[in-house]
């Protein structure tokens, strides 16, 4: 429920008045706020049952549908349920997986306690937040600079709620007084908003810049503004899709109203987390999973993660709207330097921009255990692309993807303790109809890096809607690759 108001005031503190958005009763299976959530006497982490918040559903423009490439039977590898969970719901990250599932894995893990959990592709921070909520020492790294900033801001739930509301209140008040200047926004932004909405967003942005004290509270206020950019856009902002300027939404939310509601939601969630999780046990670093340089040797007991899939999804483009609004990129062409070059090479634009040559990548010694099948697939792709009008560089993309993932396994071997468990949520792919058995090849690379065994647990079939070449009918699936050793 959004603020009913045309009111632009920020809701009073959760402990002292009416919350604009929803009941702040904790979900039924959370412990009462007075229950300590850290380690119990036997040093076993107290693992809470994470469940959907007992709140009214958010207005539909804040809630987005599930990931479009999957059937709804098993939602553990999607972010959709997180949109009802405190803190997780602050930013809708289509590439994310379920926090409840992470809690479940922690509950079921036979790993000796206390344990250290690690996610080398932490995205919006799901694993680390779920770990914190379970009182588990949790580390995450993310290479996308903008996404890393979002995830790090979500970990600021422990800041003073009062200061956050005061800071956001100042921003909203001064936004009401500054004059808008929308001339210089990139085309994507001007196409995505009505004139009135962009004027309000610009006033909020200017006000935030004026009040930015580079404090954690300013960062939370930045996140509140960022979080309303999609609900307030008139352009199509479907999840797991890039922005569609020509597709129009019927009822975008007015920005001042959306901002007030978002601050209320965030205050409420901070209050809730502060009540049940008494101390931080997590950290997120901007770093590269291929090196894991922020993580010390032999310190990790359990890895729960989901790498980019080899399916041509462009993580750089996924945040183009937000980065364009904040002036971090101007045009699509800026995305490579600003973001893509930091990431695993899982989309064809990446290898094209880097002019990757197939023989060079296939020469990578790290690809040893899979080189025969991989070369065969890449050469087949090289042939098929010549018959396709798009001539996508899937041949180099697939080779570079596995070359990068081989490095990830080597780094994971370094940071994991002997006997560690690693769980990768992965899906296979079939560019131009050539099947790429991702889980098997990743499993083989893990063994080659020094792990002992792997097995794949399929969670669901994926429909063909989101195959990177919609003209093929190769059945695809998604599941968990479990690696031990
Ligand atoms: C499937 S998403 C993970 C989402 C996460 N599970 C969540 O719930 O938010 C994969 C993430 O890996 C990140 N990534 C890509 N290349 C990376 C690299 N070299 N090192 C670390 N992260 C990387 C992407 O930016 C993306 O956020």
C-alpha cells in the first residue's frame, strides 16, 4: 500500500506512530523481537524461519512478476518471493534467487558450526542478508560496481532509523523547493518518464546531492531514490528485461509519493531487522569472483551462489536506467567501460567489445578437462552464426565463459576449507540450438581445481521463451550443482 497521501511527509518511526505502508507485526515464525538472534550457548547459529512479511501486498507497480524464463513450479532460483521480505525487497533484482531457500540450505547444512558462508556472485546481497538473519558469518563479492553499491547499502539496515528518516525528510522537503532541470538527461531517461515525473525525480536527485554527507544514512537515502525509478517510469520496466521505452505503463506512481512510501518501507524493515538480528555478521566487497582477492585462504565452509548463466543476459544493460539517471552512463555504448568489462563474459556484446579470438581462449590451460567438447561446441557455433543474420559471437562467448568460470573454481578452491560444500544455482543454455551442458562442464572444472565430487539436482525445466535463440527447441533446465571437497 502506498502512502495514501498526496502528503510528502515521511512516516513517523515504527515505534512511535502510524506506518504509511503496512502492519509492522513481525511474521509469525520469526522470533519475538527480544529473542537474541546470534549464536546460542552451544555456538550453533540460531537459524530463523525466514518467511514472507505479514504485510499487505505492495501496490502492483512495486511488485513485479517472476522471472519470465521459468515455470512457476519452483521459485527458489528466482527473486520473486524476496519482494515480500524485509530489506530484500528494497531493490528488485531480477537475477536474484530466494532468500528463504538460502535459509533452508543453512538450516540443513551438515557443515560444522560456527560456519562461514560465502557468495562470490552476491548480486543484490540475498545470501549475505539471509546469512545475517540466521546469525551466520557471511561474505559476498560482486563485480558490477553499481549492483555492489546497492547490496552494500542494503547492509546498512543497522543505522539509526531516526537519522535516516530525518535525512530523507530533508531531501523530500528541499525537493519541493528546488527548480527542476531535465534538459541534460540521457535519451533513455527522457523517453522513460512523463515530463512531470522526471521533474519530480530531478528535484529529488538535486536535493539528495545537496544533502549528501557521504554517510551511511545518505547512502540509504540514495537507495530509496534508486528504488523508485522503475515504479515511477511510464516505460515498460518488466523484470528480467531491459527497459522498453516504447511500451507504456498505465499507472506509474508519482515520484514524491513513491519516495515517501519507500522510506516508510525501509524504516519499517530496518526496525524489524534491528529487532531480531542484533549484530552484523556479514560483509560485501566489490571484487572479482575470478580472483576472490577480498577473501582469505581456507576460510570458507559453505558457498551458496548463482553465477551469470551463459545465456547472453547483459548485466550491464540491466541497470542502465538507474545508472543513466544518476549520470554514471550516458549511452548504451558507455556500459562496457563502466560495467561489463568487470564481469564474467556471459554475453556476446562483451566478447565483441573485447575482440576475443576463439583460438586464444581455447588455448587456456584451465579448460583442460572440457576442452574437447567445448571446442566442438564453439566450432559448431562459429559455423552456425554465419547462417544467422545477427551473427552473434556465441562461439567466443561460450569459450570465454568457461575460461572465466575455470578461474572462479581455482579461486574457490583457495578460499574454501578442505571438506567445504559449494552450491551453484545454474541453468544450461543452447545458443543457436547448440546445447551447452553447463552443470557438467562446471562440475568437471571444479574437480580439476581440486574439489572431490559433484552432483546436479534439477529443480525445474525451463521453457523456451527465454532461450537466446528462440528458434530452437532444445529442452533446458535449471538446478543446483553441489560440489564437495
Ligand atoms: C545470477 S546473479 C546473482 C544474484 C544473487 N544471487 C542475488 O540474489 O541477488 C550473478 C551476479 O554475478 C555478478 N558478476 C558477474 N561477473 C562477476 C565477477 N567476475 N565477479 C563477481 N560478480 C560477478 C553479476 O553482476 C550478477 O550480479
